[in-house]
């Protein structure tokens, strides 16, 4: 099969389109999937830059998100049949015979959900990692409830634009930071109650004005660095702050957060995949199945900002690393 492989750690140019062995079903609970599209996520560029979680197993196929058609099933598969259209987040961390920058993938049944009927394969491939990250951050880590307020950083980004919608689905008031007027228009269309143009406005002041000095119940940091520490005063006393990045004490300290008695949560949706946690992977697949219903009901939307053919994975990585991406980037394999 054709696949884009990472030959070594480095710049986007280490990605090469090659002919590689097609993966085969080895366990009775696996699906053999013809991939139609693969999502491109920041974890892909980070692994390409610094090396995968399996550094001795190069070359590697990146790409955690996939969407495609089931072409074969293991003897013990119960929920899927040949011809089913599916989407999932699995593989792509460097483990041999995994990854979705390719024509085919073999995936455990418990990681897979039926694709939303209303979405194209390209749109569906953009969903899994970002949707699960937003879901776990707001619902599982942040315990968001109806009537509460949430601040979502980078609301027009891949994770952020889904987080806005999940916040509204839960019945919360959603505040979000954006970097341009075009992005402001997008997040308003997605239901944001207060877009904050952070380049022109101090977002902490904007939050306090909107919440009458209380701060938000929950803040969701998708940016990291100094932004994490700058966000602390925007959260109400006894509130929650969830981040998908690792805080660096060179960027600040936890004194204000401690004084405000904040609950700090770290979110990495790849933990079940890295630690082979089957039940947690099943829970994530259930999120995708519920999301599929919401997509088909028109209650959830995915914004694909850019698409590239598989052979142009280098350009896709370059675009993502330029920053300021609106929505998601997807590699189209065989739409």
C-alpha cells in the first residue's frame, strides 16, 4: 500500500510517500479498514519533530485520526461488518503497523464508531482526536454543568471550535478568545456568547466584565505557555482550569491559583492508547458514537479549514506549524 512514512525525526521533509506492507488482521477483534481520509493534529508534528513513542521502530506512519470503510473483520468482531463506514482515533504514535497516513489500517473494534451519515469521510476524519479532547476536558475533567460559564482559548481552532459547541450542548455560557474578525464571526456562528479579540482586549478584564467580577466556572487552555498562568485570574474562586499542555514554571507559578483554590486538571486524550486501557478506549468510542448522533441531528458541526492529498503531507505539516489554523487540516486519501 502507499503510505507517508516518517524516516527520522526532523523537519516536514522527513515525511516520504512510500510503498509499504499492508497491515493484516492478527487479532479476532480487529477491523481491516480502507482509509478515505486522515486528520492532521499537533501531536503529529510534535512526534515528527522530536521522535515517536517508539524511537527504535522507524520508519513510522503518523496520524491518529482516520475515517474509511470496513473491508474485513476478525472472527470475534460483533458491532461492525464489511461495508460499514467508520471513524476512529487509534495508532499513529510510532508503533509498528499502525498509523493513518496510509491507504489501509487495522484497528481494534473497541476504538471504532460508525461515521456520522451527514459527514463526508474528510469531515469525519477531522473529528476524533479533537472531539475527544474537548469532551474529556469540559465534561470529564472540568465537570461542566448547565448554567455555568466556560472560557475556551483559541475558539476557532481544531479543538476549540468543537469545545464551544460541546459547551452549548451542555447548557453553559461560552466565552472564547480569537485572533481575528473572521474567527470572531465563525465562533459566533457556533454559538459563542462572548468572543474576545485577545490581541485588542485584555481577556481577563473582558471575562470579569461579563461575569460581574466573579470569573468563569471553568477555563479551558488549548494554548499553553504564559497563557495558562494568565488565565488563572479569569477563573472564579473554587473554579476549574483544564489545560492540554504541560505547564512550565518558567512561564509563571501557582501562587494565585492556590490562593483562589482552583482545581487544576491536565488533559491528554492519548493516555488510553499509550497505556493500552481498553475500557477507556471504549469510553472514547462511545463519545464518537454520541457525537455522530449530534452531527446527524445538526447540533454539532465540524470545520475543515484545509485539505491536502496524501502525497502532500509535508505541506499539511508546514501549514499546521505556521499557526493560526482555523478548524482542522485533513489528508484526503480516497474520498
